[in-house]
C-alpha cells in the first residue's frame, strides 16, 4: 500500500514528497511496491518515506525468533535504499518498533523513516513513541524541532560493502583534510 503527497511549504522549507507505505509480507507484492517507488522523479523535491517496511536490514534489527538470514526480499529492500539514495534519519526512543506481544517475545525494527536529502531546507527528528494497543510503536516525525541542532550520527550499514559504488561515493564525499 502506498500513499504519496506533495507537501506545501512548511515554515522556511521547500515543498517535499511524503510517502507512507505498508510493505506487504508477500515478497512479490513487496517487489511491486519497490517498483512503484522507483518511478518517482526524485530530482525535483526532497522525499520522506515513512512506514512499515516489513523487512529488516541487519541481524541487529531483531531480537528473538528465527536466525537472521539475508534472502531475496532483504536484498531487494537494500537495493531499493541504495538505488534511491535514501538515508535513515535514526531515532530517539525504543530500538524496536514491532513486538509480537507473546510470552516468547520477538521484536523487530520494521517501521522506519527514510529521507532523500535534495536541497532539504529543514531539519527532521524521528521519535519512536510508546506502543499502546497496537503491536507497532507509533513514529513521530518532527520537522524543524526546537533544539534540533545536534551532532549528526554517521551510521554505517555493513551491507553497503557489497556494492562497489559505495567505495567511490565515500571516496568522493570524504573530506581530504580534517
């Protein structure tokens, strides 16, 4: 499921695309969603993608349940993130956003907010709020939050090393002197 809108101006920032998604657990339906998202013209506006991706990227994104194994849906999700240059904003709050609510607890980081930072005129902060009746934690995306000046974390995802282009991007982007 996909819903996308073009936001109006918010305070001093430019308009941006905002997509909310629910990625079905069925791999072929999920691949269809990635293909739809690839069709956006991402050269015009910053893009925020929010929702339940129903996929984790690394073993550290889950607790309990079956052993983490990289499979085709995970590779497709990783490729989608890399190909569209999306960046995980990080978060404040609990590490996991889904819980099976059973005695043998399983938890995963399924609900995420990614951004494509093209001329992004405002800062954003993500909070994982407390879960109530649902098995998912609600996410709060704050645009231009008060006191948002903070050191930005660099998060390295190990799967990036499987893409040869990653090394070129880092080499071209890394400052020559400190």
